[in-house]
């Protein structure tokens, strides 16, 4: 069995992947909070942004962590179509979860359905991404650790959606995103510790793309999307803030209708003046 190294660059890739998970979780939570305060098309757009943020954050976390994954005795390549499919699955299934919460009438039922769907989707993304792995050997998994990783994903997803429903202050969202980032990272590395590789030495060329040819540029692009979208969400006012601004504007406007309701015989200082003879 080949020796597996989950951190060939030391703590760099685990720390960076955790940061990506936290950014995606924070952005997704803020967008979901905005969606719950909105209606109509605005709610739908915020939920779509939340789904893309959480899905992108989880996918980026996974493949940034995979930058530090190595197997002694074999090179590693990635199947490009399967890797892209794992990203699509992540965003689509997370979208089902956040829309269930965003439009569900029964909060408890919506939370359970959304958490289960999103958690299974996150786990599916992880193992679909692992299926894209190409190396000289056979990959197998410890079923107990696989089941544990799926359970962690479901609990983490349910906790994230609960936070979106119940936590609204920016400070609380920041704390929740740190917890979520830790949960998602724990799910990833639990799934990675389940991996077993039986290396079969070979000089044949492996199909697929290397990490630096495909995964790294895509992860950088998606990470940039997360940070730019985070800045946009942070700078855009919430529905409550817009209502407060509108209310303050109405209070500062002069009320010209006051003359219309003046009592009969009332004269202002201007109308009371008599012209000079």
C-alpha cells in the first residue's frame, strides 16, 4: 500500500482550505439572511448567490486541500470532466437545500430536508472529486470512515442552515462561519483518512490534467469570485437598512400639507402683513 501524504506543503494547504471554507460559509449565510428578508425575484437571486457561494467555497476547500495530497510511488492526475461535474453537483445540491429553507413554510421540516440534501450533496461532491483522481494503483475506502464523513457533512449542513434562519448579526455570522469552516474541513479530512491506495508501479503516462495545469488556476479563479462577491454583499445595504434610510428621508422632508389643514382664520406671518400705503 502506498504512503499517503495529506499535507505535502505542511500547514499551508490545510490552513488555506479552511479559510476558503470559512469565506464560502460566511458569504452563503449572509446571502441566505438577505434572502429571508426579501421577497419575489430578489429572494430568488439572493438564494442563488448563497448556493453558488457555499458550493464554490466547499469545492475550493476540497481541491485546495488536494493540492497537498500525494501518494508515494505514483504521480497524480485529475479527470477534467469529472472535476467540473463535482463543482456543478456541489452548487446544484446546495441550491436545493437553501431553496428548501428559503421557501419552506414549516421551518423545522425545511431545515431537516435542506440539511440532509445539502449534506449528502457535499459528500457526493467530495467523493465525485475523488473519483476524478488518476494514479498508478487502486483506490479503496474504509466504509466506517466514509459513513462518518457523510454524517459530519449532514450535521454541518444542517447547522449552517439553522444559523441562516436564526442568526442575523454580522458578528454571530462570523462565528458561525468559523465553526462551519471547521466542520467542512473535518468532513474532508475524515473522508481522506478513509482512503487506501494500493500502488501498482508503472511507467505509463496517466490521463488527465496535473494539479497546476487545471485545479490550481480554477481554484484561484473561484477563490477570487468568493472574495469579490463577499465585498459586494458587505457593501450592499440590507432590506432593513434601506427601510431605515427611507424612513429617515421621509422624516427630514418638509410637510407642505400643513397649510391645507390649518384652522379657519389662521394667518401666517406672511399673510398677516398689510401693504404699506
